């Protein structure tokens, strides 16, 4: 699979996780019971799949390849913005961990904090993905040679394998099951 298609495919699973997270957010906002098991599955998805597996490929591999190949610095500002947004997204995840225990033990303020974190994450992720899909990835596809794209594809596979040999099917199943619950 071409490396940019690989990332777009990951975006599709992330978009499904956005729907699952929105449903979860609306349930806890309505005062419903919060099941820790479900909460930690979502937090694990955003930490491991979205941050390590997906943002890891972008930040450690794709973005440096674009910066190296671009004749001018026209994509540097876009990449700086995307990296900054990855940092904000990661910040929301650490807040979701931080407020989990007080929320589960009944603290209303912690529940509000968790809802605000989910809102912040979900507001940021959609335009972020859109910017990559519609602007940066097509530019990268034009800019990178076949050789560079093949190198990236191999590096992407190696990164996935370092996380787990079945990382994609594992997280796809998690999200599919969360959507059925
Ligand atoms: Fe990104
Ligand atoms: Fe992305």
C-alpha cells in the first residue's frame, strides 16, 4: 500500500473513533453511568493508535521527508501547525487519564472536565484530518519520488510491527465493538 493511502486509511478508523467518542461524550453529559472499561478502551485508542501509530508516522517519518524534499519552505508552516495540534491532542489525552479516577468515584467537576476534554479533542481532530487529506498529503504525493514513497511505506510497516503485528485489526475491532455497545 502507498504510504499516503495508508495514512488516509488510518484517518477513516480515527473518524469512526470520533463517532464512538461523541456517543460516549453525550451519554456522560446526560448523566448516564460511566463504564470504566469503555472509557479506557477509548483512551487507549487515542493514545496508542491515534498518537503512537498514526501521529508517529506523520511526525517521525512523513513530515521530515516533506521538509527535506520541498524546494521552498511553503509547507513548513502547515507542518508546524499540525505538529502543534498533535501536542494539544496529546494534552487532552493526559487530562482524560488525570480526571478518570475522580470522575468514576462520583466527582461532578471531574465529569465536566472530562466532557470539556472530549469536546476539545473532537473539535480539533476533524479539521486537522481534513487539512492533511486535502492539502498536505496530495502535495506530498506530488513532491516525493517513487523511491522515497517506497522507503516510507517500509518504515510505516516497521513502525506498525513495533507496536503489534495485528495493530490495525486489533483497534478496528475495538472501535467496531464500542460502536455496537
Ligand atoms: Fe496529524
Ligand atoms: Fe493524520
